[in-house]
C-alpha cells in the first residue's frame, strides 16, 4: 500500500529550492529571529542563544527548559495551558531551524489549534485526554501525517502529501500529544549524518562544525537546542543511538514489536531482513520512560498486527548488576575520549558494588556488521535509484555502496536470512553462557561526534539491530578533553579502524559529551531503562537521588 499518489518529476534542484522556500515561509513572522540578534556564523555553540539573546521571555524559557514530566504536571494542574506550552516550543523550534536546519515541516498554527481544543476539553470536563495531554512531541520526517510530505530526503517525494497518518501519529493523538513539526533526515534515512539534496545538512547545536548524527539527526539537534522536549526517531542501524550520542541526549532502541511502525515512510520499503524500529529521544531518562510506558499502555497490538501483545512490565529492581564490557568490537577501537568514558564508567560501577564480569568477546560482531551491510543493499540499490530517477537527483557520495550494489536473487536472500538467524542464535548462546548476565556496556559509537562528512563506522550500534536487542544510549558525564584525549598509538584492528583514528582530532570536538550504550536482551525495554537508571545512580549519585523515586514510580 502506498501513501503517495506517485512521484514528483522535474528538475531536482528547482524542486529542492522551492521546498526550502516553502519551509522558510512556514515560520511565522513572530518566530523569525530579529536580524540584529542572529548569532554570527562563526559562533559554534548556539545552545546558549535562547537565554543569552533576550528574545525569549522568562516564561518561555521556563517552559522549554522543563522536562516532559514536569510540563505534563503543570498542564494537568492548570498551572500552564497546552496553548502556552505549544507556543513556547513552536518559537524555540523555529529558532532551532534558523540556526541548525533541523526541520522538514512546521505547522505552528495547526498545533496551537490542537492545543486550544485540549485546553477546552480539560476546562469543560476536568479530565485529561490521556497521559500525554497537551504535550508537544516532535516527529521524524518519515512519520506520515495527512496532508504533509514525508520526503525522507528525496526530491521526487516533494509535494506528495500523505493520504493517511502513521499508526503512531494517531496513537499519540489519542494520548493527548500535540504535533507541531517534522525533522530532517539523510537521503533514504540510510546515512549516519542528516544530510540530503532537498533540505541540506542539519548541524549540531553544540558545535555547528560537527554532525548531529543520523538518521534521526534533525530530532537530536531540535531536542538538544530545546525546541522539543520529547521526540520520536527511528533506528535500523543506529539511527536513534548515533544522533543521541552525537548531541549528548538519551534514547531507547526497543526491540521490534514493542512500538508500532505501521504506515511509516521508508527509503527501503519492504526491506525486512533487519527491522526498523522507532523510539523516544529526550534530555532525561525519566521522559524516555514516561513515553515508553504511555505508548505500550495504549495497547498498539490492537491496531498493528506486527506489535506484540506485551503490556508494560514493571522491571525487577536489582541493586547490583552483572555487566560485561565491550571494550572494542574487534573491528574499530573506540577513539580516546570514548575509551576513557568507558574505563571511568566501569571504575565507578565497580566502586558502587556492581559486578563487572570482564570483557565481552566480540566473536559475532564482524559477521553481524557484514550481514547488515549486505541486507541494506540486497536490492542492488533499486529502491533508492527509482526514487532518484524521476527528478534526475544525483547519488549522494555517502551512498556509493547503494549505487554500486548487485541485486541478490531470492535464493541468495534466503541464505542471508539463514545466516542472520544463525548469528542471532550464537549471540544468545554466548549471552546465556554467563550465569545471570544483566547487560553489556559498550560505546554507542567509536566517536563522541565528528566533523561533517566524517562519520565512517556504525558497527557498535548496527550489531544490536541484527540481533534485535533493547538498548539505551546515555551521556556518560565525560566530555572530550583535548589534553587528556590525545591520539594514541595502537595497532589498528582493520583498515576502517586505521581510517577512523587517522581522522580523529580532539581539538575539533573538545568539550563535546561522550555517550555509552547499555544493552539488554531482546524485548527487555523495561529492564534496560531500569538498569540505565541504576548506572546513572552510580555515575551521578547526587543528581540522581532527587529524581530516582519519580522514575521508579513509572517503571
């Protein structure tokens, strides 16, 4: 079933120019940053702009710097209206777009109308529509909304508005959420940086010379800037975790079947050798848990036959975790700041009494990375080529492997499926060989982040797409220090390892946050969220003690 009537034809450059102009016009005049307040092009960190510019009033700052949990409480108590919350986030999202190029669609007037109706409902009935009543939630570009494009970075999909909503969009509406914008992605959502020929490149608001990651990089930039408190992205090889790591926020990569993916746009439609999933992105773990519970409590399996009928399961509390550490994946050594973050995190966990059982042997990782690469190009690049053809849009250089791929026949594809299933079996057997292993602690990426065009390796995330394990990417509290994190002499594990480390420059990423990921087994979303809370307690005991009871009440 196709959401779209067809493909747009014509000159791709003209189409892209027109689409960007239309997006600029969607920013209401009141949300356009006054010329005299715009930060200079050479100002790298623009996360300080909302507070330092004087353009936002104190109420707008208070709203947009609160957590989703806090905002929902304020709306429920009628201290804040959904309309004023929505207006504040629309203004900050507009600023984020002007400074980081993170949006593909923006509909503040529609959002304010939805918010007003929610306020009226609460006023008239005294009841909330649902657990997300009045909360603005941003959505990645591929989530279909009636009447709006889901271009996933292709000129041929401009002006091809969706005829129906993604199932998740309708579910969030029933829960009371307010939709107000869609966020940028790379071409076909298959590049680890958010850049395409239609909207261009999204930059990292912490340092605009660096990437915000991909493919959910529009979401990560928007959230990090404060233009969204809670957003939804997708992940097929790391597309939630990579951008979360590049900007230092939280995300959950769930196993397939927990959150509905029905009726979403895909750049590789029909590819199911490795399944795409969606999940929340936010600045705090509490909001990730809030969203996850709300969506699963809505019983998505009643509307999506691919969703598993697994209700929210309160996680068993364990004061002491048993953790294996993936120091490297056998292909690429983590760069120095990531290695340091992993080492310091392990030391803090041991000091807190958790059991570190030793190094996780990456026996299956090379095979998993190879399988993932073969799965993505199994159609010989036909899906992407077809979407490029009608407008003459060129291949982006990041997608060279798709342009050169040879299509697999049915028999060879079946063999690939068998190889995947065998690897999944072996990975589980290795996990179960430990007595009661709770989790693997690993780098999210070999980098903190990178300069634009330099993201070369996704193996640390991709392996867990192949085995379909639950994972949380979280900021470790470590930031890059150009003195501490100087390049190290080491024996490269592979040619790509040599390339990654040859490009590493601590001065360029100085001060950027470093993230790690915690991995649980398949379908252990509640457990991995609870374990991440325990990890954070060990890393930041004073900070976590004030919010730990709130999270526990929701798990």
